[in-house]
């Protein structure tokens, strides 16, 4: 991919299917709100499917660290769950160019929205919530085992917020949805080296709900704050 500078957003010239997917992921990992791609690569008529596949791949990669690189050596390493956790939606405006009724390029203008306040490409609320670990770090490190460490973090979370259905913004003082609860637990527990934590979701009584899974010894346990 080639990067050209525009007044408002970056413009990427991309002629490779994998580059297109990776560039979108890189911009998401930088919490960019807008960028433009001029795509001339394979499956050009199926760009909508490519983007849908990318989002499915992102969901399937939850609880992993991902590194992506484009042919122009633009690269990023990020925690997929954190990106997924505050990503709200993506709108794409497509402008097609044809020659002799054959599609030759498509201009894709991306507009991304997040469940967070993005300042200087940083998620304000996510970073603030992660930093709350400092409030309990000494207590967690002094705990005799992983069960005790998990309980300290669990109790800290439930005593410092409340449940508000649909409030996915990670602002504990405003109340949290199950998704935001699970994301906050995930970001706090990830800071304890000995604890293996996952963010999971499923359908309960016809509605999406999120929680965590932790590994203690060789056993996996569901953890719902």
C-alpha cells in the first residue's frame, strides 16, 4: 500500500486483498476515526464481503495479541479484545470507477465510531479504567494465591460501579453494561502475570451477555462480575 496525505484523513492506495484487511486493522488499532482507501486489487467487486470477513476474523481472534504488517511496512501489534471492546461501528462510503462497464477501482471512505473518547489516538476511558489497577496493585501482589488475587479485583469492580443495560462506554461512575464489566475485568486481570483470563460472550434469554473465564491450575472457571 502507498500512503498519500490528505487534508482531513490519510489516503491509502492499495492493490492487495490482504493489505486492505491489514490496513483497516492498523487504523483501528490506532483508534483512527476516518481514513480513505483507493482499492484496485483482486476481488474488487467483492470489497463489501472482504470487509465483512475482516470483522468476522477480528471476532474470532478475541483474547489474542495480533501483529499485522502491510507491504509498505506499516505495522501494528495490539490486543484484539481491547479493540473489539470499544469499537462501536464502521461506516463505509464506496465510490466505484468503471471503464467500459468494468470496475477498475473503488474509493472507500471509512468512518469509525468507538465507545470511548479518542484523544490523540488514545482511548481516554479504556486507559483510565486500566490504570485503576494501581489502586489495588499492592493488595493483589500480596495475595497468597490466584483465587485471592481474582477476588480482590472482582470485589474492586463490583464495589466501584453498577449495572446499566446498554451502557458500553467504560466509565465506571456512569454504570456499565455486561460487556463493559467483562472488558474492565479483562483489562485488570491481564495485568496480573500469573492469571490467564478470557473475555467471552453468548446469548442469555435471547440477549447478548458478556463475562470472563479464568484459568486456575488446569481448570477453567466462569467469572461474572
